[in-house]
C-alpha cells in the first residue's frame, strides 16, 4: 500500500512538471514594437530584389506583393520552439524574439542582433535563409 502511494505521488509530481512547463513563457513575443520592427525587416528583405531573395521567393511560389502582404505575429509554443532551433546559436531561457508568418514562410528575428538579424524557414521549418549581422565597412568577418 505504501509503495502504491509513493508511486502515485511520483506520478502526480511527474504529471505536474509538463503542466508547469506548458504555462512557462513562450519564447515568442507579441510586443508591438518588436513585432513591427521584425515586420519592417522581413518585408524590406523580401522586397529587396536581391537575387538570392528572388530565388527563395520563386521557390516558395511568392510571386507578387499580395503574397507577402498578410503578415501575422506567431505565439504558438511549438512554432516558437522550432524557430528557436533554426538560429545558428542557442537562445537562452527567458529570452524572447519575434516570429512572423508571411505567406508560406516563417521569419524569426534574432534577439541578439550582433550575431545575426534573422532567419527565414518554410512551413516545415527548413531553414531557407539566415541573415547575418551587418559587417562594418572595412572589416572582415572573424572566424573562430
């Protein structure tokens, strides 16, 4: 009987942890200023006319401005976790970042703008394009 109570208590304790984790803060932010800034960055990139961006848009069947006109902020835990994994570095716990859905694409703005500016993925979270931080003129990138 005593072991049944211990097992039941451990089971209840174990069941409590996922519930607590589910209530933890999602890594995505919907703070208006951050989302607006990410939207400006993403749309600036997608409409830049640069060859690699044009190729990505073509591959994703994004042929006109109407395809990217609808931009929405994402705050779904699963999507946020997938987008956090798309960065080429770890996002520390408690740090949030903006994730946008733009047509068939996701865009995540890197919270550490010194490392990179953002990442585009397709709807399966395959990284299509990583955007690096601006390199000051006259400097070359440091490789470690």
